[in-house]
């Protein structure tokens, strides 16, 4: 024995040494070690401090169930926070830091907090920090919370590769049952993916000297792997299945210890077999959180996998016979082992790396390690994420997956089969497509749940410092639902997600409330199963790779005209034209567009085609107003709503023919509108009778607006001319390869010319040349926003929010008259939708400088102000001679003519409520 490393045990390379530092002290380990096994081998007991009371904490488990040993690490000058020491491979030169200890876990100046534990029980902060003001305490509390320290440059160094794959069978878990199921499926000719989160297949078989099918466990594992390789199965180690989503989408995160980026696999499997094993439950007794108190199977794992004997003088407290082999293994490795009756264990105290046991019969005993086992909880997380239900089994005192999922099956210990022969039998049955209810066991178990009103501090959640008394307090305050219990006490909300604490917590609440554990139920299992690095979710697609800037086909032409580009709704578009002071150019463009004409590239406007025999019925269903009465060649303005009745987008709909429509939606909403249309099509329409095609990228849209717009088009030699009789407002005509619509977003006579993107350059050149003869200007987005605000025309998402309905902005008629069913209809008639004091769209007139967008309209209430609305758009208008603004204001229409207060950054100004349209209120300019 060298230190606590035992020769003849373990599966690591002890011929090589790895140097590392923990909290400033130097240690060593070997290739194959985890951080936890190396620390244990070096005799380190205190690895962290608990989150709330700063109690010393040691290593409790051996894998993902570990609640205590969370560390920050630095490798190759890159800092990674909140790594679980039990699953993090040891690397040479690694620098490790404990958490919650100041300056470190071994010597924590904040340990004094534990002396005041009786005054800070569960949820004390809700009751304590409300007077005189929460903000007095907030800075200090926030400084003490949180776990690790994030590196500011992690984005530059870590992104995961992402892959999409599919298979017939995905087997999660490479233990005995998982290997058997994968082999049988692969040999049956199915494409198989086998994943395991460890660095070697075999699971529990690697934690002792076992015999499987009359050969050693090592030989049996090799045999299964060779057979899988021959059958062409794909096998992934260090790969965690952390979530199951709709349609059998399983997400896997694969870790590479050679410095490569992680890999995020998105797997679509026709059948998912879960062989995820079980988690050993701790016992609850006074002092069960002391360093040196560990789960029994974890101790076996450290011995057989890493050659680490966790103690020399060990006491074993267990309620089941599965720990008999653990005790025997500890003795064979050279430890002195004594077994304790669970019912006789009173309390444990920790002092100077020694543990003092107090038994109820008065006997005291000194040991260096206590191994405990309260039974095993099948790992049901993925089954529940897939929508599966659970059943309670009294024989193993645990929930097991119900056989209620057609394409997600659970086998082995995850199904409650802790007997090897029965686990293998369940694996073979899953591979053959048969399922039978097993349930036999050849081991013994007695109940050892938390006992209410027990003396001392018995720990349920080790990381979040939740005790049995906290659960009793929650029950007294009527937090008897398990979901309320979780949030009131933070039970199971640590980064281990309650893997060791949930079952004892549920059992405690059941006992306190006089219910059974099945009656008490479980909390909701949500992905991810274990914490996943943010870089894995981000992938390599960040910045423009994630959301690529969309570019105009005429970008070079705009650059030649000195356009200044800005990003609008994902598109890089001209904000204004000309160098120098921006507002000078914006004001000039807005003025010329009203007096002569403005030419604008509006290509990002949506062009979503809807066609098919039921197209007319479909547009009536998705639009707030009736659209099927449109005649071919006509255009109508309308709204698309969400199911909540809120405005999703506005725009115009053109009817090309009887069964063909084109939706022109907002530039920034093209993708979301296309998705919504496709979703609504699936709601009740035949996919063979309605078709949706987003053709936005195929068409360029060139806009000419202003009193000289018709003259410019007719003199531009475009191959066609326009006149008012053939093309009245809100109509379109088609020429060969060109569609020209008379529709306006400025309130002036306007034309939109839709041509192929490949031909846009030629048309743009002809229009700009013709425009010079009439003194027209090129029009950027900033000037356009002024023009539309002068007319009170909204931008959805800017002048509306997540509560705005059509009648709030002056469009109540379809709500009153449309009888057909349409998206959002029901929501438009709720009490909330009919409130008399809803916010409505108005204008605000103000002297001096413009109001700040986002300013609140306020009224006096008690000793302060209450917000009754907010400014949505604000500009200086060169065509009205002063500032203009639009706002959503409570009972806005009733307040027209009133003077209101507008608050921004401590300043109060006055404004007069007016109509949103402040220019050409009779809309005569449309035909000027």
C-alpha cells in the first residue's frame, strides 16, 4: 500500500505520474485517474464547502451523482468552472480550486456561518431581507452566491462540434444489460449506436471480480465489444445522453480528453433502450454530511477502477445485502471493516480527519471512513423526459419505469433489476422485441427512510444544505406538494439535480404528511441529465455562422452610392446615403421623398406564396380579416395573429389567381411567419391541398414612393408604363417576369416592382437614372421610419408588444363581424381582451427635442408615479417641422387632447396626446 493506493487493484496506468495542484498544494496521480480518485489517493478529505452553511464536505459518490466535489480547473491557461471532480479526468499540470471556501475549502473564514444555522433555515431570505429594502442586502448576498468563476474568454477557446445521426437502436448505458442488448440488436441486422458516459464499457462489472456466462467479467466485456465491432455497431465512450425530446430525438454530449472540442450528437433512433443503471441512496442520520462519509458502491468503484482504498478503519452502515461484497472487498484490500446496524446509528461527528460514531446503545467508536447504503434508485430521468410514467415497487423501495412507451424501453438496473441474470434477461428480451415484467430479486432490503422529529441535523441535499428539519418546516408552512417543497427548500436544485437527495426528500415529506411515497409523487425530470457546457449547445455556429447577416443582391450598387449600412432584422441594409453627419442625410431623404420621390431597395420584404385548392380557406383561417373575397389582381392589408390574439405580423396579401396568394410580411419576420403558416397548415388542412413556399430570396423588390413616383417609372424605359385606371391603389399588374404593385408604407403614392434578383441591378440603374431628372433621392431605412411614423403606421415589435391586439391599434371591425374561425379568435373575446383600459395606439405632440423611445407615460399615484404607457417611436420630422412620437397609452383614444407626463431617466416632460397620424390625415397624397 502506497498512501491510500493499493497495489494489485485498479485499471489505471500507475507507471506514469501526473502532477497537479489543488488549492495551491501539489499532488500527483496517474493516467486514468479522475480528479476525485487522485485526491482520495493523496489523502485529501475536505474538497469543498457547502453552499449555504459553509460546512466542510468530502467526496460522497464516484460519478455523476456526486453533490459535493465541484471544482474550478485551469488547463493550458483555460479556466473551466464547476467541473464535477468525479467525472473529470486528471491531466498533467492541472490546477484545481475548491468552491465556497475563503480562501479555500480546508480553511474557510465563512465557516462561522454554520454557528448561526438555527437562524437561517429554509427560505429565511424570503422573510428576512424585506425590510427596509431588499436592495440594501442584495450586493453582499450576490457576492456570496454562485459557484465557480467563469473565464471571460471561454468563447474564444471552446465550441463543440455538432452532428446529426440516426439509427435503428440507440442503447444508452454500456454496462452488462446495455452491452447485451446492443450486441443482440446488432447481430439481428439493426444499425446500433451504444453510448456510455465512462471511459470504458462494462459498468458495474468493472467494480469487482465477477463471472458472467461462465467467464470472467473482463473476458465477457471484451467478447461483447468484439461482436459489436464485427456487426458494425457504433460505440461512443465519454458520451452522456442528457435529454430525450419529441420524436425520439436524443441529445448526446461526448467529451474528448485529448484536448479536442466536445461533440454534440443529435440522434434520431427508432428504438431507444435505456440501460442507465441505478444510483445508490445515502442514509440520513445526524452528521451524515461529514467528510469521510461516503456511499458504499462509490468506495468499491474507487478500489476496483482506480486502486484507491478510501479508508483503513471503515464502518459500513447499510439497509441491503448488496453491500456485503463491498465490505468483503475492503477487507481483502487491507482495511479493518465493521458493520453497523442502521437502526443503531445515532450520529457522526468529524474532527481532524477522524469520525466519531455514536450508536444508540451508547457505544462510541472512532473510524476514518463510514460507508453507507440506503438502497438503489433506478435512473429514470430519460424515461420520464420521454413522457414515461413511473410505478412504485415495495420490494426495492423505489420507482421504476412503467412499460408505457412504444419506442423507449428500459432494462437492467434502470428497470429495478439488480440481479445480473435478470438484468441480462431483460436485455435479451428488449433486443428481441418482447417485454415481460420481471421483478424477482436475490438480495434483501429493509426500509431506512428519514424519521421525522429525529434529533440532530440530518442532511438530505448535501450541496444546498437542506436538512430533514427544513422539510419539516416546509410541511408546517403548507408546502406539501413536492414541487413546492423543491422550490421552498431548494431540494434537488443543485447541479447534481437531486440524484442522491430526491428520494430521501420525498420519503421524508411522505412520512411527515402521513402519505405513502407513491401518493407524494416525484418532481418533474427535465433535461439536461447532467450539466452540459454552454459551448456544446452553442456549437461552432456562433456569430454570423449562427445567425448569418443576410445581404442584398444590390449591395455593391448601394456602396457605390455611399450607403451607410446597418443591420435591420438580420439584413444588412442602407440606413442612409452620404458621408458625414447622419441626421443631416436622414432629414434630407425624408424631405425629398415627400416633395419629389424616394427610391428604395425593399427586397427583404417577405414574398411567401400560398397555393392549392384550399388556399382561399387557408388565408381566411390565418388572417384576422377576411381574405377570400379578394379578386385576382387585388391587394389587402391584414394581420396575422398568434393563438393569444396578439399581433404576430402585419402586411399585405396579393391574390395572384383563384388558388394562389402571396403574403408580403415584415422583413424581420419572414422566417417566423413561414414557420407559423406551416404550423397552422398542419392544424386542420390537407397537406396535398395547401402548399407554402418562401420565395423571398428569388425576388428583388424596388420601391418608388412620392408624388413623382409614377413619372419616374414611366420614363425609366422599364418595358412597361403605369396609369391610375389600369393600376389603382391596392392593386397589382404583371408583365413578363415582373409584378408591380401599387401599395404604400409612406402614405404617398408608391409602387413596388418585384423582379428576379438576377435582373435587379439593371432595373435599379434605370430607376436611379430616371429619378435624377425629377430630383429624387435614394431612401434609407432611417428616413423610411420617419415617413411611416408621420402617417401613424406601425412596425410590429416596435410599436406593438406581447399584449397588443388589432383593436388596440384601431382595427376592431373583423373582431366584430368575422364569423369564420381564425387563429386567435377565441382570445380576442376574453375578459382581458375586452378591458376598457387597454393600451391603445396614439400620437404624442411635444415641444423642444424629441421624446426618448421607451420613455414611460406616467400619472401620479400615492407618493410616486405609475406607468400608464410608453413611447414606441420618436423622431424629428422635416415635413411637420418638429418632433413626432407614437405611444401605446392606457385608454389612449379617450385621452386625445389631454396633457400627460412623460418620464425618462429622472426627467419629467409634458406632451399632448393626439392622433397617431400627423400628416395628410385624409390620405389624399396616395393619389396625388
